[in-house]
C-alpha cells in the first residue's frame, strides 16, 4: 500500500474523449455509459495513468466513495478466496482444438438450419 495514496487528495476532473465506449469504474467496478466526457483522476502511483469514475459513483457523491471502495475491496477479497479454492481443484476440460472443432460444427449446424428455414 502506498503511503503516497493515503496522503493524497484525489481530485476527479472531466476529460473529453472521442472514444465512445464503456469504461470500468475504479471505485465500484461498474461501468460508465458511452459518453463523450469521462470523470477521471490521475493514478497516484503510475505516471500518465488514470482511473475512470462512473456516473453512479458521481451520483452517490464524494462522501460515499470510502464506503463504495470498501465494498469493492470486500468483494475482491471474497473473489480472491474463491479463486484460491478453485485453484486447489483438479481441472478437466476440453483442449482448445476440441473446443474449436465444436465451434465449427455449431456454425455449420446453424448455417444448415438457416439455409433450410430460408430455402437458401
Ligand atoms: Zn462507480
């Protein structure tokens, strides 16, 4: 944990973007909408890095940020425990080639089915 973060004031500002996509929210792990202005802040630890804040977190307001971050941290702690438990299992799964063959067969079945339905 960086002491620099703890001592920082995190200032969220607007930045125009022409990349209209959904961005993951740093605070709640939700997603932004596809909008031309991002609410974002500089990454304290990594120069030139930034994090995005979603509209729901903006709506909740700055006073709600610590609780939202703690909630997300608890969710990640739980997920880490689940992943570690799954890591102990013996995994059996198809090879990539088997999966790829199944995809091709499914596509062929879909093409035949559509062809029969449309007479093509
Ligand atoms: Zn959010």
